[in-house]
C-alpha cells in the first residue's frame, strides 16, 4: 500500500457502513493502486474491520487476565444469554454484534465493556443488560 | 509512603495553557546537548524492552537522510497495562512536547502518534491537540522562530496487539498487515517508508520532556544506578485500590506497593502471586515479592518489569483457567508469520482446554514447556518469544496443584 492514509480510509468506510463492502474494496484498490487481494488481506488482519455487515451496536467485552480475575466471564455469559448470540455473532435484527476481546486498557476498573465508542467500567451483570436495553 | 510525582507533575490538557518550556529549552540547548542530557539521565524505554533512549536518539541523529520519522507508540495492549492511556488522556500536551523534543534531537521532520483503535477518548483528545498545536503554530514551519519544522499525524490502529511491536507498527502505518519485519535493518536505519525512524513509547517521551524540563541531575537523584527515575505502575487484579501509581525506583518493594498504594488484597484474601510486567512476564510467588521495585531486582528474580503492569492474583483461582486465558491471548494475537508461534500457541491452548476441571499431568506440562522453548528460540518478535513466560512459570511454581485440577484450597 505504502500510504499512511490507508487505515484512515478503512476506518471511514467501516464507520459509514458498519463493514467494508466489496465495492469499497475495489475502490480502495484503485485509489492505492494495488491488487484487490492486497487490500482485502490488509483489512482482514485487523479485528476492528469487518467484511460482513455488523450490528448497529458492536459490544466489546474484555476478558483478558485482569478483567477475567474480576469475573468478566459472567458478564460475557449474561450478555450471550440475553441476546441469544455467541462471541463474534450478530443478532438477527442486525442490532447487536458481540465480541469478547482482549485488554481494553482499563484493567484497574474491570470488568469493562465498550458499546461502539463508549467505554463502561466496573460493569455488573445487571448494568451490562441495562446498557444494552438503553441502545435504541 | 506516598507517590513520587515526577511524571505526574505539570499535567496539562490544553495547548494554549502550556508554555512548552522544555521544548524551548531543548531548542536553545541544541541537538547534541539534548541527546547528552537524555543519555546522562539513564532513561530506558518504557514500552517493555527497556532500551536506553539517549542511545537510540544518538544513533538516529547520526543517520544521514533527507527525511527522518519520529513515532510515538500509543498502541498499549499488554493485558494489565493502562498507564499510556492515562498520560494521553490527562497529560497529552506533555506527550506532544516529548515527541517534539525527540524529533528535534534526531532531526526528524515528520511525526506520528499511533493510538490503538479502541482508545476512543485518547484519539479524540489527540485529534484536538494536533489541531490546536497547528493553529498555535506549535507544529508547522520554523517552530517558535527556530529553523526546526515539524508536522504530526495521528494514526488510529484497528485492533491488533502485535502492532505494538515497532516493526509491525511501521507496517501498519504503511497500510500493510501488521506483521513484524526482520531485523536488521533496524528502524533507526530503515524504518517507515524505508527512512530512518525512531519509535518511542508514550511514557518514555513524557519522561524525556520532564527530564529536559527539570534536568537530568534532578532525575538522577531518583531511583537506583540501573533504574533511574520513576515508573508508572499499573496495579490491577485482586486488589482493593487498583490504579496507576508513580513509584520511585528502588524506594519500595513490590509488597509495599501492593499494601500501601493498592491497600491490600481484595476481600481479605491471601496473595498467591503477582505478574510484575504484564502477561508476557513470569510470575513471582508470594515469597518472592519482598524485593525493591527496580529493573535489576525483578530480573534477578527471573522475571521482568515489562510495561509496568503489576497484576495481583489472590489464592482461590483455578490456575488452569488463568493459563487458558493467557494462552487464548497469544493464540488470538499471533500474527501468524512464524510457525512455532502460530501453531505452538494453538496447541498449548488446546491442551489447557482439555485439562480444564481435570488437571494436567507432568508429561503434558513438560510438553508445554518444550513448546515454549521452541517458540522462544524460533520466533521473530517479542510476542512469540515471551508467549509462554507466564504459563511456564505457573507450571514451575505449582506442579502439584496443576495435577489435581489447578485449584488451590486457599
Ligand atoms: C508484541 C509486542 C507488543 C508491543 N507493544 C508495545 C506497546 O503497546 N507500546 C509500546 O510502547 N511498545 C510496545 N512494544 C515495544 C516496541 O516494539 C518498542 O520496543 C517500543 O515502542 C520502543 O519504545 P521505548 O524504547 O520508548 O520503550 C511491543 C513489542 C512487542 C514485541
Ligand atoms: S513471533 Fe508470533 S507474533 Fe511475532 S512475528 Fe512471529 S508469528 Fe508473528
Ligand atoms: S484486562 Fe480488561 S481492560 Fe485490561
């Protein structure tokens, strides 16, 4: 690629569509003058870029060690249960995508979760469900 | 015992409220003196590897090139680490000043700050800081009337721990997959877009700014011979008052940090072990933590200070579950280039998963350690090389508990 604009561009598309559609990959290939496979390969490397549609809300729950010690697993389980989806899946109505992720850099305030760009700390099971119910 | 404020001094959030006195001082001192000052301070990189910062800057300044890059590494992703986030959120102008001082010292005209994509707040803050700095002409041509010109750009990462490695980070900025590069050539000779490139950690650069500000003499009064100054320690885990504490090297033992800053173990439990430098480092069991908090003492105890993430673990956890958790991290985050790192971590994860609730026998733990040795010897970057430190050290310390299912009776 050799362009410091690539990541920015991919973020823009991801934010606009909730994923990076094929048509946009074509456009990026032209823009950066590289084969489509190169664009695709690069995008697929990063966990925040998707090539399939995601839910309107991407829920990320940290389950790295410090949060895990503070029982993040129970938060993950109750969200899975409530939404009826597994890690990496999207609800049928395309509202929520659940991602169990590694450290989010708030290890002293665990368990923590993010909904899109919003960070929530000291999350309890009830709080997690309340946050989800507040997503309209 | 209280915190030693060196880095936490002068925390400022707005460009217009900041006088950039350290940077102005640096301009007056000139490149060589700035580098000498940082060398004299003994500052070591705070990103995990502990490379002497002054020496790095000296090597970079000696490179002949039409263009050099200076990169601030804000990809913080080692589980247990959250001090760079604190600096980027609460002291962003000093981070910027550190970048500018470093860039001036090595002769770089283009800078980047690479912040991990999940750090929405620091990203927002730095976007604003860069905009303000341009407006106030703190960034741009002939800064403060000098002949130093410098531009900055923020790069937002996209969810890959391995991009914290400096060569992976460079690939990532260029838009490639964030996989590591073979060294040599080192980034100092041939880095971003094949130009000489310095990569420094957020905390390192904040330290550098404060060293220029307060002088290396003041800095040298803090800490020990081999661990100068202070360190931001990230306390987390089974602890009453987790947080980021600034500790003068050598002034406290690990236990004292836990007791006095962390206010002891949560729920009145007993401490089992600590992980002194994030999950890429080996554990120190309860009987080994009465050592001063310094690079050298933690190394003597066969672990490492790493990024400064001090994770406290109480008795009562299922050890196999904790090992499984760490192994998942490496399985998920390996970039996949080196076979031993990619497949080894997957196999270890598989074995641990099978052992959950049942225990793991000596043959299996020996096999895991053997895989660990292979990964360490045959992997290209620090991710692979350190991926089995935590797991290997738990195996060494608690073989009998693992045999019976990994749960102690504490
Ligand atoms: C897998 C891996 C992840 C890393 N993550 C980070 C990171 O998040 N932040 C950081 O500053 N350094 C990280 N490093 C270390 C960098 O490669 C590099 O040594 C550092 O940014 C240099 O800055 P310093 O000398 O100021 O510490 C990582 C290294 C490896 C191997
Ligand atoms: S050690 Fe692992 S993470 Fe590092 S380059 Fe090799 S495969 Fe990638
Ligand atoms: S371990 Fe969960 S935020 Fe760091």
